């Protein structure tokens, strides 16, 4: 039976609430793991991590503040409902990233295994948010806006931004750590690419 044989199922408000809380919680947990290992990542979260390492400020507040300018682009591109859900998700990740280190402790995590786990958890978290009409804001939204307004491909812009982030990371972390971090970022994108497909998910 093909997907067209099914009636599309819409998410209820409760569905969206649990999906956003789950996605935000897992995203925050993945960032706790990432920063525990001293690794970096791409996109807006990666920039927030670098600022956190360089200044000593917690990731959570930095991530929240960095996202503020992007809500205007989100409103122009996605609408008020998406902005509201994204704001909630970003606020949850920011807050939980501050709280979780006091509740979760890691005894020993191999950096390679940690990078892969980060990628799997973070990718799953983002899929949950995407499927419930939210995101973690930032560069992805700006990329879509620029694609609409000036024709710059969103994927190219995001790739360029990540190259800049990982280049800057070499100033605050050794090249081995940056290389392991790149593995984690690759896993994130692979998880999303292989699992976030509209033809395999009919709820909206």
C-alpha cells in the first residue's frame, strides 16, 4: 500500500508539545555530551559552542542570544506559528543545557564514540523538531531566506558557514579534536538525510 492510500494525519497540540519537548531535550543532552568532550559542531550551535569555549560563558545563554536576530527571517519565511515553536525549542535547549550538567555526569567517553553518539542523538532531535513544525533557528533559516531573496542555494550557504566555523575551531581546539568533531557533524547530516523524508512520514 502506497503513502497515497493513507489519509494524512495532522498532529494535535499535545503531539506537537511532546515532540518539541522531546526534540529539545535530546538536543540539549547531545550538546552536554559534545561540550563534555570539548568537541565542536556546525551551524548556529557550533558558533555558540566556540563562543562558549573562548569566553567561558555557558553554551545555553550564548545559544539563546545568538538566535534572536534570526526570528525575523523565520517570520518572513515560515510564519508566526513556526517562529513561536522555534522560540520555545531554542529556549528549552538553552535552559536544559544549563541544568543538565548538574544532573548528568560522564565517567569516561571515547571521543570517537562520543562524536557518533552526538550525531545520532542530535540528528534524531532535529528530526523530531522538524516533524512538529519547529527548528533550532539560526543559520538554516537565514539560508532559506537568502535562497528565496537572492537565489543563493541554502545548502551551499550552510556548507560555507560550517567551513568558517570549523576553521575558527582550529584557533580554540587542536586539529585532532576538530577532525573528530567533523565526524559528529557528518553523522548528524546522515541521520537527517536518511530518515527525514516526507514520503515516509505522513503526519503533518
